[in-house]
C-alpha cells in the first residue's frame, strides 16, 4: 500500500499507535476513549481514521472495549512514515 494514500488523520493515528506499541509492546491495544486527544484529532477525525485504517488492514478494531491495535502491515507502514520524517 502506498503511504501517500493516508490522510493526515490516519497518519496521526498510526504514529500515536506506534508510541503505544513502543511503550507497551506488540499487544498494546489502547481504548478509543481519549485516543483522539492522544493523537491530536477531533472525535469525528478519529472515527474516520479508525474506519479507513481498519478497511486498509493497518489496524484491528475491537468493538467490545472499543480499542485498536496495529497489524503487522500497519507497523511496517508507520515505521516507513517515521523513517521519512513524518514523526
């Protein structure tokens, strides 16, 4: 997948999830409650980013908590973003 297809909100959310990944580990599954503030997004932007990233297979979404987590492909994409200086 091309990183150019990511919106600003999607990029922000991926970079935010990378922080959780690095601090907690691969099982990091932050709840959506408050994640908008952590990522620097409005609530509606978070909803759009979660939907889009989930559809692209870059994050997994759990409705019960609700919470999200990077997929292996999502981790590869966000690491590329960081290497390119978007972090």
